C-alpha cells in the first residue's frame, strides 16, 4: 500500500471484477474504500474459486483493504443509506464506483441531486446497458477466432478476464482524472466505462481496426507472434521456452546464442532480405526460419540455454504452471516484495499482493485483508453518516444493516 | 477527447504498447502529451500491422493526439534535450512516462536532480530490469497452459496483449494518483510498473494464487466458464453463441428461453442440488447439463433465439470475426460514438477511437490523428524549452533534431 490517494474516500457499490478491482487499486494507493453490499452478500459473494470452508477466494482477493457495510437494499430506508454514503459531504468524499444500472436509485442524476459535484464511475457491459460479461464481449470482437492452433478451427476463449482487468484499471484512472478536474474546478462527472467500448477502443489503439479494414481478418497462427519473431520451442530436455525478438538487438542476440547467424545469413541471401533490419520479414518468412530454431533448441538443454539467453540479453520465458510459479518462482511470487502473508476472512493464511506499482524509495505499507461482510457497518455509519449509537442500534433492530 | 486532464503536460519517451497507451489515455483525457523519439523513429516505428505504404497502423493507433519531437538520442546534446523536456519547470509539467532502463540518462535520479518534484512512471518487463514482453510473462504465470481445448495439451498463448493493455491503463492511473499527491503536498514520485508484477498481482486479486495453493492448478477446460455456467453452443443454422449465467436471474432467464426448466429440475432432484441458488453446482455438474443445452440450441435458429435472449435478460454473445464486427456491428463499431473518421499519417482515412470512457452530458471533442514523426519539433522546442528561431535552426543544422 502507498499513500498517493491518502485523504480520499471512495464508496463502492459493485460486484465481480472490473468495479471491485478499480476500488482495490484505489485502496492500495491509500484511499479509504467503503464497499456496501446487500445483507448476506452481493452476487459475487460466493464466486469461485472457493476456500475449503466455502468462502470465496475471489471475493477476498478483490476486496483487500476495503471497509464493508452490509445494507438491506431491498427497502427504501436501506437504499437511502447507500445514497447517503455515496453523497456524504466533504472534500474527501464524493467518488462513487459502481456497476449498478444507469437508471435507478443509484443513477448519477439521483446522486447529483444530493451532491452536485459527485463523481460517478460506472462499469457496464454493453454501452447501451444490455448485459454482457468479459467473455461475451470477447467473442463479439473476434479474439477467440484468432486464438489457438491453426490446425483447429474451434474458437478459443481467453481464460484471463482481460477486459475486466483493463476495465478496473481504466476506471481507476478515470476516477483519479475526474478528481484532478474537480479539485481544480469544483465540477463532478458521470463516467461510464463499458466493456464493449474498452474492447472496441483497444483494438483501435492497437491498429487492428485499421488492419481488418485494409487487409481483412488476421488468420489464426497458434503461438506465432504477429509481425516479428516469436514462438515456443522445446529444448533437448523437454522444456518449453518462448523467445521473442522484436528489435534488431534482440534478434542478433538470439542468433548468436543459438549459433544460427550463418544459417540465417544464408536464408537472407537467398531471399534478398535483412531479418535484422526488418522485423516483419522474420514474420513473413517464419516457415523458413522455424525449422532452424526447432533444431537448435532440440540440441540444447534448458539448463545451458537459460544462462546464455540471460547473458545475451535475449527476451525469453519459460512455460510453467501457475502452481509452479506460485511455489517456486522468486521473481514472480516466492521472493516478490509485492506479496505479504495475511490471514484472510476464509481463515486461510497465504500471501496476497499489494499494488502492481512500486514507488521506489517509499515503504510498502502493511496490507490489510478483505473485510468480513459488514465488519465496518457501525464504524461507517458513525464516521461517514454521523449516526450515534442509538440510531445505529435502531438500524440493526429494523434489520436495515448487518 | 475530454478535458479532465486539461492543463497537464506529459512527456513520453516510450515504445511498444504499455507506455504509449498510458500516454494515449492521458492525451484522450485532455493532457498535452509530447512523445520524443529517435530521429527516424524508435523501435516500434515500423511495428506491424502495416499500411499499404509501409507505415505502421500500430504506431498511428497508439499515438493519436500526441505531439512528436524527433531527437538524436545518440549524442549528449540530444539526450540533454530529452532531459530538459521531461524536467521543464512549471506546475503543468513534470510528468514523464517511459520504458527506458532504470539506469541511464533518463533515470529518475538524473531527472530529480533537475526537477525535485518530477513524477516518473516507468513501465518495465521484469521488475529486476530483465527483458520481458507480454507473451513471455504470460507463459511464466501459467495462462497458456490453462487456455484451449482440454483434448489438446499444447499451451495456447493469448493473442490479445492483455498485460500490456493493463499496464497502460494502470500506469495512467498511477500517474494521475501521483499528481493528486503532488498537488496536495508538492512531492514527486518514482513509479515502476513491471509487467511481471501486473501479472502476479492480478492473479492474486482474482483469487487464483490462493486457489493453486489450496487446490493445485486449474485444469484446461476449453471454453467452459470456471465456477458457473458458460460455454459456446451452436444453433440449428450453424451460428455459434456464448451464453453465461452467473446470477440466479441469469440462470432462470436462460432456462426459460430454452424451455429447459423442467429437464434441469429433474437433474437437480436427482443430484440433490439447486442450480439456481448455487452457481458452482452448475459448474461441477456441467457434464450433465451441457447435453441438454446442446440439444436446445441445435433445435433453434439464432434469428429466433437472439430476440428471446434479449427479452429474457440473458447474457449472451455472438462469435464473429473482428472484420465482421468492424464492418457490421453498430454497437461496437459502425454506430459507436467513440469512433471518428480521421486521415492518419499513413494517408489512410478510417475511423479511430477516442477514450473508452463516456462522460455523460459532456461533448466528445474532436480527435486528432497521430503526428508525423517530428511534426511538432519546432513548436515543442519553442513552447516548452523557450528556444528562439535561431537556436532551433542551429539544432536542425547540427542534426540534433528533425
């Protein structure tokens, strides 16, 4: 945790990945993030993967360091509490993260009527409000048709919810940007971040919209890197490594380690191209190049190749399972200073990650685990809404909070 | 484009996706983003996909709306110009986005010696400075081993550079957060955003680190959604649709449209589970459920199913190619207000996307295309560094700028 957002209070009424991860990013940069949920938990409260006791590892991963208040959102008095939290006065508040529908009791209009400078950041499925999740949007933009071996026509869904993760980071960026404007001008904002628009804009930014308009769809090509040199190869001892060479230096370094400069030079001479100068030529002529690399990897053990790659500045990676990485890879997990061991609401103790960013020369403050549902109900009602003990007791008696 | 970051100047010395997309997000929210490159272009200047004239659709996608200055970075005088730009005084400046190495002439220490409150946001491969790209990190965290049909053991790389895209949005969030702190306290920051840490932290946030520690690796399962109900199915007329049911409402809506409530009820009775109440049971017993759904889809045409899904609030998607989407899908591309038609440096005119976020009730300002390399060299030298015409002319004469 770092202190970049110290003094900021964010109210989160959201579920699943994109909204809660935006809140998580802000919490891990120092904001006080108050998540409200229905009593008994929202629609993501039992989402897999699960701990042995049945609680959700997903929920406790995405809600680390937040405060939790549980409210009966089915009754007008409960809804009023949620609106009061989101719109509580004061310079430190007035930021609301949500994936609730555009219309309804948490609409921007309703909130703005209570707090003129409210900033609402709303993660959505389709921009028109229709339901969508990461995987349905991904199918619609053609990624599964481009993924997987060229010899198999079946579409391959990604397993990493990339659009959700992007949505979380982008929503956090949008919230921080809107805060910069509000602090300068006093003006709030209603910001909508649909997964459909994240996908459409990203494919525009990557040049792929222009690509299909000028050249049609990109074919499936398995693990071959588009537009330069990259693929997985198997070593003599059966390990699978990926190498990627985009810049001239990466390319010449790779050839040197694999002792392929001469053989590749002969192909260059025959084809009249320079692979060092033209990364695209490496892609165009990859069918001529790959057999040389397959043979070179097949002659060498990973044990010998890896230090040579490192010494030669080669960009490479090892295929390993997540379990292998989590239990054995010091750079990613076992010695990564991002991780701190915490005891979580599931009762399990395991390492959890702080922010992806490292602020050099600033201490990583202690992480706190996800809350139990309703763990901060009384504290939030007292501190944010200014209710006294009697009023809080009555809300409990009426079953409006838990 | 919106005005959330109006009055901010960001200097970008970066290449490829993560760094330049962070600058793009900031430019599209109103910041003046000045990208400097080597004369003749940086390592991403010819990156595929290419336009018919050989210029990069990728470069012009990722640099929309930025200003470009070309500098001879091989000579000390050129390097001094880059440092002077990044550290130019004034409240509006002092934010530097980069993927240059931690050490060297653009190190945070070197910049801080010139401007005490500089904010440096550095996208990296591995956190220790070793080279990595999206695809090598992805192999190391086990995603390719989880991706693809269960009947094929080959690892499947993702084709969407998810870690790069996440890195761009997260770096933009980190920069905006650091600005909020600087405006409150006057303190700058050195922020490092390694792809390796983005991957490790994301898999922690999603609960997957805890999952493998408690239960081992998640097996490959093709397009089956983990932990709830979701998969692709083929309709009578041969169209492939994905449906996802996570919440009870999504599930009961899906059963109703497919007329499966009774058949599924019989399975529930036989197994002693409630699929409506327990999304995980739908996953555990998917082998019993899938044949019913396959048969139900195979009896119906997409033309009839789609409006029924929409009326029933079902979360579904259509597998289409990116070309189909770009040329025919109004919600994603052909009628999406994010897109404006621009004439780009390649000479091509095609629609390009503004920010993924929509600020309701605020006008989307006109987009500007990517610059030609060096298009703003003189303007930047005059406005940011205060050089007069004579000094700028001498820099050109010495070949230090172009």
